[in-house]
């Protein structure tokens, strides 16, 4: 009967805890793509890797331009004063000249082609290093984002549980005064409340660390409130079963049963007992 009454008293508190766990957190709302974009624009390593990649590509293009034809266009325009009374046949006031120079190396060895191939490979390596740096940055941002979201959710849940436990302590104190509760129940509820207080402080410390890490990566100095990350839909049961079978090690799979070979009996005698031995009579 006491357990039934206690359950009835805890129902409103559980509903309040569920409402508190879904309540929004105060702070600047931020999503994971926005956090990654801010961190991408702020990261010095990404900027250095990008500049190295562009420099390598420009060097490769410069080497390749050495084997390409060169076209040069020159132009001049000359102005000259003609004295009065002189004929302008031999002295022109303005003279324009232009010429084109085309140069094409026929054969200079394969040194330029080898250098261009090496520079192209270096550019590919720089591109892969840039992509790797972006992946590592996204991993750090996602980890900090999820840690902050989990810490804030933990704070909400433990705060609601602490309020529930404190209300239960008050109810047990009143029941103990009326003689309807034992002292051990009251002490157990107080111990649980103290444990929840300690866990709440630990969750707040973890939330501060996560706030600092995400703020350092994004460059934001205000309190952040990450948006909830949608959970991807689970694959069908048949797909999960096939993946689990494919991922299972070979040693854990059951070995196929082997039927023992059939043996034929040499004795054609039918009977339950052993065969009788022949006897010899000595006279």
C-alpha cells in the first residue's frame, strides 16, 4: 500500500521531469553545420594547408608553361616635333610600330615533363592533406558539439531528478512524523539527493569545458545552445542481420556438422550375446 501511494505521489514529479528535459537551454542557438563553417573560417591549419595547395598548383602550372609556345607582342609609338618650314616627308610627327614574336621549343629533354609530373603529384598530396585537415577539424567540432549537447541534457535531467528527490524527502519527512514511513527510507532519500547534487556539479563542470572547447573552435564568446541532432533512421531488420553476419568473425560462426561415415559389420550373425568359440576334444 505504501509503495502504491508513493508511486501516485511521484507521477506528477515524473511528468515535470520529462517537461524539464525537453525545455530549451538559454544561450545562442547554433547548429552543427554553422559551427563547422565558423571553425573552418577560423582555423589556421586549414588556411596554411590551403595556401600550400595553391602554391603547389601554381608551381606545377609554371613548370608546364616552359614547354608551351610563347607568344610575345611588342608595340611602340614615337612622337616627334617637325620644325616649321620643313617637309614632313622624311620627318613624321607620329610613328607606330608593332611586331609579334613566337617561340616554340622543339626538344629540350624530358626534364620539364618529369618536373611537371612531380609537381602534379605534390599538388595531389597537398590536396589530400587539406582534405584530411578538414576531416579532422569536423571531427573535433562534432565531438565538442555533441559533448556540449550531452552535458546540457544531463544537467536538465539531473536537475529535474534532484527536484523530484527533494520533494520525496519532504514527503517522507512528513510521513515519518505521522508514523507512516521508516527512518531508513528518509535517510535513503537524503543520500540519493546528495548524490544527485554531486552528479549535477560534475555535469556543470563538463558543460563548462565543452562550452570553452566549442567557443574556441568557433570563435564565439557567448554561451552556446546546440540544436538537437536528428537521429538517423534504423535500417530494416533484414539489412541489419546481413551486416551483422558479414561483420561476424570466422571463429564465431558455427562449424558445419559432419555426419560420421557408415561402417559395415563383418559379422552377419544376429544376436545379443558374443559369438561362441569352437572347442576341441582330446582323447
